[in-house]
């Protein structure tokens, strides 16, 4: 491939809305282009990465015995009514109407449609097991689309669905997929972990997420460095014994009033010295009905001091407004809100907040704050707009680093991950309501046992970048790089020797099946190198008159700090 025939369009600056490095770099490298909130075009360079990911997934799925088909993006509502998901799913399900006023959905996943196919096509035990998959566009109207293609609304997923005659066979199919996923993720060349995930009421232990390890990941994963235990935080929390309850001290008595608080006042309120770092701070929100009216006030300010036991959280009312304080345990708060740890509310400050003397903590108009009693809450509370916002899951956990691992092998560690795959045993959750049965050996109809298996095809490039980048740009693993090798000729327009050598190497690499790009755009060396470092092509070969005189080319891996001089034939050794 020649760069002049391809399409390369890089940017110096990242767009203002790009919060995470993968979103910034994918945009700057010209891999994606935003069309609307959570909706992106994959530009030629980005699409090459997506196609390489798809090819690996397809190869391993086929090898594992799954069969590819393609199901529709737009699906009639009646199938979703059959399983009850038309009612059960909230606004994340995109509903549309056709010209006859009939209801449709844009698929967020395809259990209904594949189960409909199975109930028509798989009639006998002799046709089982069967595993159907497709690689297809999904739409989820995410509450907060963000981070570019990491959490977009339109995205591409590989979703597979297994059909079996009984639970034992379904569990065997699940294990085949769990193994295939390991093969797939090994091939991507990313550091990842398979972790136990919550499977709801049905699955027992048969649900695992595949998490790409990255400090910026949205999920916390808990594992034992000395053993085999690994789970996502929700699962780990569900298994952990409830936090020890502590007796509540005197309840709050005073009614707070709106206003502003200085840090000094907050420090006094929290009974901490100035310059104390508050580990976590969460405001839980009111429950609001469709008309926007507050139906139940569930708003508290929770403060966890850095030097505290994780299980002990200060529950207060309004910062700086002399509300009373008492200690509460996580269990009490969970009881109070009737929710799981980690789901206390939509806003919190994940990063430590330093309470310093000269800073005023603004009480602004965004939040209702206080107790869930009438007249015990006020509106207009916030902690200054300069503070980072994060999900309330923050540090409200009863599983912490250093706890004994459930497998008894050493202490637990916690790291962050990005969910890129999910395998799940479904049982008869869809086959029963949709009456998807087969005839067993005795001619009796039996519900099919199912499993489902997803991979976030277009989330993967972003996850790969979160894990592999530096200050100059992306560093792709070979397997999913848009090009494996880039040839950068210097002065190709002036020097016939450079041109000939560049084209020769290009043709030889191509002939050897290497995905190579020849940069014949005629850019100056500095700009050319900066582009390829940003785009993150793993192998670069520079060809110049000076080098050719010595019979040498310059090879440099994207992770190398300097180039190595090699004879032309030597390039192959670095690449294969
Ligand atoms: P998340 O917890 O991140 O919302 P999920 O658990 O809702 O993901 P699944 O229903 O398990 O997602 O879908 C399978 C895979 O699809 C996920 O593991 C993820 O890689 C990908 N995926 C899900 N939602 C999105 C999205 N909004 N944008 C891009 N990829 C997504
Ligand atoms: Mg989701
Ligand atoms: Mg998830
Ligand atoms: Mg999932």
C-alpha cells in the first residue's frame, strides 16, 4: 500500500471533549470521526484495526465450532415483547417506529432473534449442540456515552449464542467459548485477565468477563497474585461477608440552610485538620420520576477520610453548614438506600480532595443534598467545578486490597480493567418464554439450554491504546496494528536510489505477506516520523541516500529509543 493512495489525516490537537488518552489519540491519528454523541465513523486507518480484530475473532470462533450468520440491526418489537424485555429494558433500548406506526428496536444484542431462529430450525436433539454468531452493529442509548468508541452508542459487537440439549451440555459449550476467548485475547497481544462476573440469578458461577488491564479502566478487578482467584468488584462484593456494623451515634438534629462553605469550615465540620486529604466524597441523588419531580430524597454527603478504615464512612448533611455528624458503616448505608455497595449515586469524587486553607468550596446549584427526611435537604450543593467528577462507585467497598483471598492463597490485589468480552450461561431464560424447544430421543419437547458470548470489537482498539501508548502516540501490538511496517524514504522525490530501494523493499515485504505501507507523500522527515509515532505502526524502516551508500537501512521498533542500522535483507528478521 502506498500512502498517497491511502488516506492519512492527522491532527496536532485533540478535541476538547476527549477525556481519555485513547479518545484523544484515535481522533488525532485520524482513526475515528465523531458524527454525534456516541456515534462515530471509522476512518480508513481505524477500520483496518477493526477488521484485524474481526478477523482474529472470526478465525477463533470458527475454530471453536461456532457458525457465522448475520441477523438484522432493526428488529420487530414483538420478539422483545415475547421475552418481556420490551417492558423491562429502560431508555438504553432504542425504539423506533416504521411508516405504519409499528414498533421496532435497534438491536443492543440479539438473544430474541437468534432464539426465534433456533425454535424454527433446531427441532431435534440430533441438531444440537449449535453455536450461532454474528459480527454486527449494535445500538445502546447509553446514559453517558463517553471516551470515544470505548463507550459509544453505536458500536460493533461479536455476539454468539449456544444451544444445547441440557445443562451439562450447555456448560460444556460455555467452557469451549471461555477457552476460545483466551485464544482470541492471547492473539491480540494485550495484557488481560478473565474474571468471574455476576451472572444474576441463573448462572451460578458461569459468567466471566475479559478485562484489558489499564489504569483508566471503568471496572475494578480483584485478584489473588499468589492464586487463581479473579473477579470483578461486583462479584467480589457479593461474596464478601458484610462489613461489620457499628452502633450509630446520635442522629442529626439541625436543619441545614443553603450557602457557601470555606475549606476551613469544611475542615471543622469534618473534624479534620486543614490540608487533610479526603479519600472519597459522594453525593447520592434524589429519585426523580419521568416528569422530573423528586419522588424520594435520597441524598447524603458521604465522606471517607484517607486514614480511616474503609468500612467507616462519615455521613453528613451539608458541608460547612453546621449539620451534626455521625459515623455509619457501609452496611448501614447500603441498608438505608436499599442498594448494593458501589451504587450509591451518580456523582462522587474519585480523586482525593485536598482541603486547603485558602480555597473556598463553592456550594452551587447542581445538587440537592441532605437527609432523606422532609425539610432536611437543600438544593444547590456542589464542590466546585474544578474538581474531577467520577462515578459514585469510588471507594465504597467492603473488599479492599490486602484482604485474604477467597481461595486462601495470599492477599487480594485490586487493579483496573476495561471489559472487552463477556461469556455467560443463560439456561432457559430466553428459550422458555419464546417456547424454543427440541424433541429429545423419546420425542418429548424440551427447552433449549443457552449461553451468550460477546466481544466489544470497536471497544478493543480504545482498550489497546489505554494500555499501550506514550507521549508521542499509540503503540499497537503487531496483531491489530493498522499496518505492521511503515517504510519512510527520505528525499524520495530527489533520489532515484532511495525511490528504487523503497519500492523494492515494499514489494518484497508485500510478497512475504507483510502488511506494509510506503510513505510516498513527500513529507519532511520530522513531520513524517511524528505522524507514524502518533499512528503507532510498530515497525519503521527509514531509507536514505546516506544509509544506502553504506548498504544500510535504519530499523526502529515503536518501543525502541534509537534506530538500528541493518542491511536491507536484515529487516525481515525484526518483523517476523
Ligand atoms: P459495560 O459494563 O461496559 O456497559 P456490558 O456489560 O453492558 O458493558 P455486554 O452486554 O456484556 O456489555 O456486551 C458485550 C461487550 O460489548 C462488552 O463486554 C463490551 O466489550 C462491549 N460493549 C458494551 N457496551 C458498549 C458500548 N457502549 N460501547 C462499546 N462497546 C460496548
Ligand atoms: Mg452496559
Ligand atoms: Mg458490564
Ligand atoms: Mg457485560
